[in-house]
C-alpha cells in the first residue's frame, strides 16, 4: 500500500509538470568558477577603498585620491588582464560630459572603464552580454565630494566581482561577446550606465542580457539576520516604457511574469547554484528594491533584459553614511564589513551564468503559440535560427502560479523540424492553464535563456 501511494504521488506530480530535468555542470564553466580568487577580490576592494573617496565629483588629477586616480587604476588592472591573456581584452574609457542635473551642479566629465572580450563568432553571432559594478562612492551628503567615502560594499564589492571575472574569463573563448564594465555616476543618478546603454542602443548592439552587481559583500543585516548562503536577483515584470499595444498583449496573455528580464532571472536562479556549494539565488519579483534603483534600469528602459544582484539583507548603517562612531555604533561603508567569501560566491554565480550563456547557442527566435483555432493541446512554433551547434530544444512548462519552470521536455532538432521552421504539439496541456517557453540546447549540453512565445496565427 505504501509503495502504491508513493507511485501514485510520483505519477500525479509528473503528469502536472513537476518532473524537472536535472541540470548538469559543464567542465569549462566549472573551471572558470574554480579559478575565481577570494584573495584577489579582497585586494581589489581594499585598493579601491584606499583612494579615500571615489565620489563622481571628486578630484580627477591627484595621483592617489579621488575618482580620477581610481579609474586610472581600474584601467591599468584591465590592461594587465589583457596582456596576461594575450591581448584578448579591448580596454578603453567611455567618456562623456554630463550636463547639469539635480546631483551634478555643472557640466562634468563622466568616465566608465570598459573591457570587452570579443566573441569568437563575430559576424555570425552578434550577441553581447554585459556585467557591471559602479566604482563611484558617497557619504551621507550626496554632494560631499571630499570626505572619506570608502564605498567598500557599495560598490567596490560589485566592481571587484566584475574585475575578477574579467581576469579569469579573458583566458577563455566564448561564442558571444562579453563586456566587463566599471561605471561612474551611479550615486548621482545612474548617469554612467544610462549614457553607455543609450550609446549601445544607438549603435544597435544586440545585448541579450545585462547583470549589475551592486552591494554584494555584506552578510550581517541591519535586522540582525546573518545570511551568507543567498543572494537576491531583482528583475522587472513589465517594462514601464511598453506601448499600449504591448501592455494589452501582456494582460491578454497573462505574461506579466515572463518578461525577458524575468527569464534571465530564472536562468540565474537555475544555473548559478549548480556551481556553488550551499549558496542559492533568490528571485525577487521587483525591478529593484522598493522605490530604489541601480545601473540595470537604464538597460531595462531601452528594452534590454537586465537584472540586479544584491546581498540578502542590507545594513543601512554601513550604506551612504559618514564614517563615524556614534552611541556605540560604527557607521560607514568600511572594508571590515565586507565578507569576502560571500562576495566570491556571488562572483561564482555571475561567472557560471555569463559563461553558460556565452557558450550556449543563441535563444530561439520567432517563438509563438498557434492561436488559429481553439484546442485543448498547445502548438508551439519557432524559426530556424541558423546559429549555434544545436542538439535540440527544451519545451519548458509551468503552472501559471509557479515562479520557476516545473518541467522540461527535451526534443531533438530532427523531431520538430519542418520546412517552415520548428513545431511541437504538447498534448493534453492547454495554453489556458500553463505557461510555455522554448530553450535552445547546444551539443555541448548548455542551454540558452528561455523565450516566452507570442500569439501567432
């Protein structure tokens, strides 16, 4: 009887879609993750703190103090990584003049430091993945450009993640291009990231995913909770710049939880923990923390899939504060409050995700659900992409109330291929009751991000 009950439970769960395909690690991705150095992340954070302040409006000419000294050091580090990898990183400043605005009183040069690792399939595969951290810092007064502003967690920690990944990953080849970016002006209103994203959009850059790491080094929450086993990933559901027709389609299809950014977050939650021990990703269904923002938002606004990594529990005594000891409490964003093992785990998740995406085939294109007739089955259609060394596809299925894909059905290319493209019919599962998606699967076993289907006739 006990065996029968267990068998029946397994059958029921499998039939409604809870039988998840076990994911496998990839040796190259694992090798990259294993090379990420906690000691190097610590060194980068401590060196950035030593510039005294990295406020966007601080001195740009001093050799040891201010944002100018900081950006020159970051650029030299990127150049060292490039030299050590045989010149594979293209290192440059992205400069522009920010006009006066609420947190920038006069025209000011903003400088992002960018290291680009070109994909090996340029010309055929134009995908770009971007990872960023902001290297500027601040204290209590957002306009104070002179006081000691260590910015160890916010955001030397995120900058260190980006720089360490550039060091490690520049020694490998990827199908897609990866951009490692240390941006300025975040604390003054996301200024550096906004201009770089706008320039990328103008240049029609095919950014398939963007990750920003901002405040990823602390495990001691201001709520007295200590958590060194989880990191949050924030993703928007509905783009505020969506057109009226786009919003109507989102409402009609119930796809408010299936934006490209949310699919990227699902990918992070699915892939990242495979390459870490006792470290999980927690998806937060918000663009950012409540009424707050980060450097992924300018990318979101332009329609690019973008997410934010942030520690699980923030401590506001150590953020945006003058460094001081007051009534028995130490305030200020000091390096002793950064947990480097934790930050290294965040870097490992980032590295696993970036490498997996960049080695996987491009995501399917033209993905749709056939709505030409009413049916109890679901017919999925998508295009021949002509790119990537394809093994097949995953048909991803979940109930409408489930946050993550509950079932993946693998299909070989030849089993779904036709002259028009690809077709798959899911028997017995209606599009009324389930959410569907398509993932490309490479012969190397790595998957693309999942694509949500649009209604087609």
